[in-house]
C-alpha cells in the first residue's frame, strides 16, 4: 500500500474526470477507490450489455432522472498510453428504487462526493484494449 488520499468532489463535478485528473496530478499509477455521496439528475451510467453473450457487446446507457444517493468502489490502472483510468461500479438509490452501474458515461456530483483513494504499489497491472469485447481489460 502506498499513499492514501481523501478528496471531496463538488456540486456538478464529473466523477471519473475529476478522479482521473487527480490521479494524473499526484502520479497515482494504481489504486483502489471508495466513494459515497450524491449523484445529480442527468447523470448517465451503463447498466449492462443488451445481450450478455452476443458477439458484439452493446452497452445499455441509463439516465438518472432525479437526484440519487450513491456509493461505489473502483480501481485505477493505466491504459496503454499510461493514463490513469477509473473503473467504478456504483449503486444509485432513491426512495424504493435502486440502480447500479458503471460511472464511465458521466456521473455528476450532487452537492458533494467523498472519495478515498488508496494507492497500490508493487504492481505493474494495466489496461489493454481487448479486440473481442472492445473493453480496456485489466492485465495483471
């Protein structure tokens, strides 16, 4: 384990953009990420592929139509160009409705998002584009 960072995202901040920018500035290569806070109306998540076993994977975007409580976990590992990439799956709850999905399409912070980044040392894991799925998969 390396450094530990506690950051706060502000109202309107796009979660993955802010965390990746912070990782670039602090030269964080690999990390575990925990977050809790609010997601604003208009945020977009990926809730799964249309058909889980299709040869061509078609993501299913979902638009949050209101403010939601959110929490999630993720990882940061560099892509093939050395840029830190956040992969985070969060839950989004409001009243008796809960969604879960990947934040990659643009989750906007509602008021605040508390983020803990735990740097991982001693690993050379990275993300590499997989020809079959089109995903940037983790290569340990």
